[in-house]
C-alpha cells in the first residue's frame, strides 16, 4: 500500500498540556508518528512525500480568520508581556457571545478549546504538512490506487471549521473528504477513534454529499463531551446523513465490532463514491486517553469489515497514544483490511492493476454487483454475449438531472420513456410525498368503481392543464398499455357513433410505442 507522510510533523512538539487543571506530559508526541512510520517501512509499504498543495482546499473547509490565527499566533504571542513558551488558551468565548477580539490573548480563547491544543513555534507548518498528507493520499486514489494511508500528525478530527481542540488544528479527513466529494460526487467518512469526531461532524452537518459515521466512547464521560450523541442526525440538506454510535465505557471487541458493522451497513446503503476512515488506535485497551477496551485482534477484525467495502478507500490517521503498541495495532488493522479483498502483501508481489479486485474508481471493474448482474439478470435491448464480458454500468444514485455509477462517474439522464417519467432524482418534495402516501395507502386500483384521493386529485390536476373539452383521465402503467387503451377508446367511440367499421383502419395502422397515433384509412 502507498502511504503519505510529512516530516514536518516534528516541528510540532509541545511537551505539556493541561488536563483537569493539571499540567501533564503531552501524549500527542512526535514519537507516535515515528513508531507508525517505522512499522510501515518494515512491512514494505511505499512512502510518498506530499507535494506543496496550495491552500484553496484547506480554506474550502476552514475559516480564513482561523487560518490566519494559526499561521501567525506564535509570533504574535511573543509580543505579549510575560508570554509563556507555549500558547495555552486561558479564556474562552461562550457560545452565546462569539465576538472575535482583536488581541492575541482574546483570539487564543476564541479559536482554541481547552488545554489540549497548545501552539508551539512549528505548529502551523506541521498542521499544513498533515493536511497535505491527507490530500496527497486522496489524489493517489483518484489516480488509480485502490487505497492509500495518510500518516497524519497532528491529528485533525476535533478541529471545527473555525475552532481547534483535542490535539487538532486542521481537520485532515474533512479537507480530504471535501476534495474527493468535489471530484467524485458524494463520499462517506467512518470515524473509529475512541473520541467522537466532533469537528468533522460539524463541518458536514448540513451537507448531504458527505455521510459521517462515528463509533466512539460515551461522550457523557469522554472527550469531547458536547457532541457525539445518537440524536444528532444532521440538519437541513444534511438531515439523516450523520450517524453516531456511542458505546458504553469498557466496551470490548464484540460491541465495538458490531457498531462498526452497523456503520458500514449505513455507508453501503448510502453508496458513496469513496470511503475515508478516521483511523484511531486509542480504543485499544490500556491506551491512556481511552475508556474502551479493544484488542489487537479487534483492530484486525475491524480492518476486515472496512476492507470489504468495494470502492476507493483513504485511511487518515487520528489518535492512539500507547506508542509501544501503535505499530502492532496498525499492522493488524492493515492485515485484516488487505485480506478482506485478498490483496497481496507488499512483501510478496506487486499489486496487479489488472486484477478483478482492483478498485480503481476510473475503470470498469469486476466487483460484487458486476458479477451478480451477469449471473442473474437479463437486460432488454442488450447483446447478452457482449454483456457477459463487458458487464453493466451500475447506477447507484441520482441527483437532479444526473445519475452516478458506482465509481462516482456522472451522467446526464434525460430519459422520459421506458415506463417512467424522469422528474428529477432525489427531489425532496417527491420523496416526502411518496413517503407520506406509503405510510397511508401504498397502492390501490381503480377497477370496479373503486377510487382513492391521490387518483382523484391527480386526474383533476391533469384535466385542468389539458385542452378544452378533455375532461377525463384514464391512467395506464406503460406506453404500450396507453397505446392499447387509446386504440380501444377509438373503437368504443366509433361503436357509439354507429361506425364499427372504423376498427379496420385502427387494426391496419400497426401502431407501436414508437408511433402511438393510428393513421387514417
């Protein structure tokens, strides 16, 4: 597997944080990234250094005022009398009065949360390098890699668009997800860090093109405390696209893995074009920041469940603070992840770009849907011999006048025949109307003098739009049925006029769905 890594992380090395009013050693240290890096290199994974990305993808997610603060905070802090070596927030803005002060002292509490996000001299450069690693990994999957791992430090999932906290400054996974969503259509994020990804949730809470799922410890007693609850499902356009799966304290492998499976089911049903994983190893039993109790084998099983996803995957490193166990847990996760699709080990043979397991989003790959279609479906107006080798274009979702295949490729869909009228895909008014009717009377007929309110209302609306004199509607299920009914109505009309011979002209016209009107004799 290719992985991205920025050595700039070493510039961010604050040695202390404030926890519950006490100054303690900082768990988020450079040793974390170095341990993960050593493990990756020992296992033969391929290192990629991020390129110098411009800031437009970062500013697409983060507030410009916040970015300016991060970039210049340390230099400005040094001008304050009796300034400490590290910047720690010492005053905080209440949510009801978010007025941005001009002074650096006030801005520290305006832009940072708690005592676990200190700023050192090199914090900004390190945060940029971490975000660039996530962007570079995303670019790799766009270029054809089935998966890529971004070894990000500092982590990012607690960073809001305009607010840092919990060791996080730039939200790496959110930056990468927004970048991929702009290229591929909608994407999903699965966060399995022990702490809820409150920043990621906030950034996408009103968006429907990013489905966020988080498996984490109970936020009532575990950071970040103020987000991560089950009732938080999204707002506006994002309603229903946020899923939190909090777990009781001391939950072990079975409960954790069951929640991950539930999250993956939600993601599969959403049918994203790509999956991003906020990968935290702090659910590990014994991690100093966690109240969960996951084993190394639990991480292997989690990798298997996530690796079964058929689409490009970007793994983005988040937490994990038991340094001596980080490499072991990463190896276990990647082993399960690669085995899920029977990917070859990087130490045995190169990954084949022609294998049926290649998940390149830009190619017509043989995945589960592809194989099942060929095995079980017969397609009208299709050459079945050709179809057996070419396979289907599997359409998974629609938005407006566009449809998207399972790799995120977009097509303009103007179809208004073949038994349907395309009124726009994912139109919320139609979804609501259909849902409301399904809850009351899903289906009923109009035969034998039976009727129902939707049929009556639709007939009235159609006759109001029809030319004068057309006051009745006969509903049909298809173009062919409509043509057949129209011909029969002509027969009945001519019978009523005493001209049954008119049947002969209708039969002779050979009307079809392509030419629905009978010709005169």
